C-alpha cells in the first residue's frame, strides 16, 4: 500500500491519471481531484471526498463489475467535456487546427445491437458481458444503453442457447433489434440434435420475438425477414451485418453529410456497407456505392430496386484497402463520403489527396486513424472545415466523428 495520491487528469480510456516519479499510473474509476491509495494489479482504494464531477446515482446495477461501460461514474458535464476532448486531442496530435463542434449524443437505451458472451453455470446457460480486464462473465439483468427489447429477451436467448449449444461449450450471441423483431446469431459448436428441434425452436423464437436465427454463420431458421429502415427505406440486412450501433446515429450522420456536400450531383459512398449513407444521399444525388462485402451490396441493391423517387445508385464491389479509387476515377465526382472501419483508409486517403474532388466527408469510429487520414488530405491541399464528435457508444472510450473538407 502507498501513501494517497491525487488524480490529476483523465486518460483516453477514462482512467484517472496519477503522476509518479517512475511514470504516470492510470487508475480506472477515479476522477481528477480525488485521492487514491494505489494497489497491486492496477487498482486503487478511494480516499477522501468524491469529486463534484462524480455522478450522484448509478444508472446501472452492474457498474462497475460489467466491462461494457467504463465511465458511468462521470456526471453529464464532465462526460461531455471528456468525449469532446477525445476528438480534439487526436486532431491536435496530428497538428490539425479546427474548432470541434459540440458532441451529438444518442439517447439512453438506444443501442440496437450487442454481442454477449455465453457460458454454463450449474448446468444452465447464461449471457452477459465480460468483467473489465477478465474472462469472467457478468450476467446482465438490466442495461442503461441497450434497447429494452434486447434486455427483456436475455433470459429467452439463454434458454435458446441451452437448446442449441452442448453443455459446457462457450458461445457468443449477437442480437440486432430490427424494426420487426430480433435478429439473432449464435456463434458456437451446435448440438447434434439441432436439426431435430426445428418445431421447438420456432416456438421459442416466436415467444422471444425472434424473426431470424443464424447458427455458426449459417442461416438456420427464419420466421420473417428482419427489416431495418434506413432513410425511410426498408432494408433486409444479411446475418450479422454491420449497422451503426443506434438508429439515431443514422439520422445524425445523414444530416451532417447531406448538409456538407452542397449541391453535389455525383457522389461516391466509399465503404458503403448496407447503404446507411447511400440511401440518404440518393434522395439528391447519383451515388456510387463501393464496398468489398457482396452480401451488403446485394441488400442495398434490393432496397433501391423497390424504392421509387431515388437517384441512381450504382454498386461496385471493390477492396478499397488494396485497390482504392484512383484520382482519375475520383475526379469525375462532386463529393466523396467515406466511412472506413477502425483501421482507417490510408490508401484511399492518399489517392484522394491527389484528386480534384471538391468536397470530402470522412466518418470514423477511431479518432486516431481519422486524424492520420485527415493529415494526409490536408497535406494534399484540402482545408479541414469542421469536425463533429458523435457519441453513439455511450459510456465507453469509443467515439464516432464526422470531418468535412474542401479542396483549397
């Protein structure tokens, strides 16, 4: 045990920072101004009065055991400042100067997709999230960020897994709260008796309001096609398809993007996925939707084919990491929107930096790789006009962001 020390700041993961001669120590769960006695294993014992920035009442009974939320101990004002600081700090590290807009935040209980860890305890299957820094599962009975339909279905999902997964085998359950029911995927070795349980499984699915069940990556039983509405258009996502974590995020991103491309008539949506942005863009411009996932593009094609009033949407399957659109291809466009995965879009950003595209809107769930790619574009002659943080990953260190650039 050490003498009490004062927390002097917050790290990128929301941990309290304690300064020591040998280097800073990061202690989870502590806020600036609070006193802590450091313990082995990276933890600490609280000493003294709480910070006025500490949340007065817990939002969830599973905090701090559950590792899903890292910063529910911050009050709203500190939380917003910290989230906005994540983006501002990442941009500053790359020498990018722009005043970030106020954070846009989704509501509590709005997360529509989640993946739960599954295990067996006393012969019963249980679902939950891993406790912070461990492989121990914290069974979930309530949640401040998930949609109620997912939380309410957890007992039924555990029962469904018990029917399908051999006793003692670990498993994972992914859930999407689609507009017409739950879309569930179980990732595990399934029991040999599964094929003989279709009738029983169908009854269990109806009771739990599950419309589709996928086992080990393969569609197994579908009572109805799952549907999500994107820009007011019905889309049937493939099993385990990527969607923004909250439906409200779709609306926020579309608003920011459409407000940034001006009167563009020809727009490329790179890393288009299921068409979260393509479908919104197609209301005002011809869209080239590019992605490497054939199933996602096919779902987008089908949605466009049955929707009237859209501008043409041309789908192109292409690995933009290995084969980015060239400056020659890009120069035909009035604007480019790209929403790459966490690793960013280094190759495509280099090609864009050599292009003449008038406007670029870049979306990212990783401020560090976003800043890296924006630096490439700025060095290529683009002006960074705005950067807006979007907090759809509530109470976590993760952050979505939208940056807008124009050719100087």
